[in-house]
C-alpha cells in the first residue's frame, strides 16, 4: 500500500474509549465495535449528557451497482432529525432515469452500527430497502422494492461480495476537531443477483458487474460541504480499476483523507484531491486531480440525481451527477489508463 506519506494501521477493537477517539488515520479493516456514538464531541463533564452529542451524528450506507447497460443507486440516510432513502435506475444506452425516494421523521431510517454483522432498513408506503451486512462472511445482501405513480417499479436482491482476502477496503477516521470524527468505509467489489425494472429482468454477473459501497458515520459541523467522486470498471487488460476521492471540511487533507484508488482490489493511498467544475452547471465537465499526481481524470456527466431539502434553518442541497471518467491512475513507474469507466460525483452543501 502506497502514497501520500500515510500508512495503514491495524484497527483497534473499539473506535472510542472513555469518550475519546482512539486514533485517526487509515485502518486495515472496519472496526469490530464501531461505537462512534460514545464520542464526547462537546467535552461535557457529565457522562449522562454525552448521548446528546449523538444527535449531531449523520450516518448512511450507499450502494451503486454498475452493469454495462444499467446503473442502480440507493441509500439509507439517518440525519437524526429525519430519515431519507432513494433508489434510482439509469439506463446507460438511452439516458432514461427514474427515481423512487421517500422522507420520514427521525428514527425511521435504521443504519447498522457494524458491517461485520448488522442491518439497515427503511420502509414506507410502496417502498422498502433493506441491507444485511455480513462482512464476516464476505458479503452485503441488499433487498429492494419500490413503486411510485407513473414510474417503473424496481425490485430484487443482490449481494456485494466484499471478500477481504481479495479486496482491501478503505477504512478512514478523519478529524473535524480534536475529538470529532468522520468514519468512512469504502469498497469496490463484484456483485451478483437479479433486479427487475417493471418486467425487465437484469441479471448481475460477478465476473463483469461491480458494486460500490459507501458507509459513513460523521459528526459534521453545522455548515458543511463535500465534493466527491468514485468510479469502477474493468480496463482493456481485464483489471478491475476503481477510485474514491473527496474534498470536504477536513483541514489537513494531505494527512487525513479518504483518497485512494484500487487495482484488482489492491489499495493505493493518494494525496489530497482537488475538483475543478462549475457549481452553476454540475452537468458540465469536471477535472479532478490529486496533489501527488497519482490520479488525473476528467468526468463527463450524463445525468444527475439531485435533491434540495429545507426545513426551517436546516438545508441539504445535493447534486449527484453520474457519467464516465477518462484519464490515468499512477503509482511510481506503473500507470493505468481510465477509459470511459462509469461512476459518480457529488457536490453537497449542508446546514444541519
């Protein structure tokens, strides 16, 4: 594992001890006990008041399924004051896209504490999204069913095959403050299963299709932003290439970041990420580089998933364009061409 003067450390059994985060950086595997809610982010002296800090926690699991002709994106997001979930389908050949989304009061979205063995769920009228995390057995099982008026229904089940003996995950704890963590776990792995869009059956082949996982739990500041990109696919030599880059509120993003790329499941850490695009036109081209030159790609959006939520002073202005990436990944003398690999970017502003 290489890059950006960062090293991959063994994960302690617990993320938090006596209210304090045990360490920041990159870890070899997800924490067995991800007790992030116990972090004393406000440094209160009364332990009985510490659980109030958990109301600032934002947590989600997001999956993206990449097929040569289709893309499916879905999330379960617990913002504490409300829950949000969406499932959308994009037909890559025609550009057709449709989405099912639901919002609910706080407490309705359930996000697993641990991906080793834990469940996520969100259900509403005509809508169900569930996740069985079984990382100890090498997979995440996702089941979904969504219907909305005048839209094609989406349903089915798939398994993301996150075998840690073959695919090194990105597991990062970064500091918003001395004891205010952002925890994330990212992976790009084969996927198997079957999804249907109305009566059309789409079989997922683990020798061809890829699933992206984005797990995150973070005590975001009231005013936050992030710019994010990810992609995955096979190159002309049959190698699975994937990347994840982000620029957000973390001040020292050369030392602490979730920036990396993968080649056949092998993790390469990179320098800080910088995004060039028009905030007024997120469907224009994006130019994305790392400060150490190990990633240099251009993103061409083909469409976007966008949502603006405003509840009093609270705001979430979310843009997730999807499309294709071209450019290069590089590590020392090795260079890998990125040629029209499918993926996503995000531009998100929040006040919550």
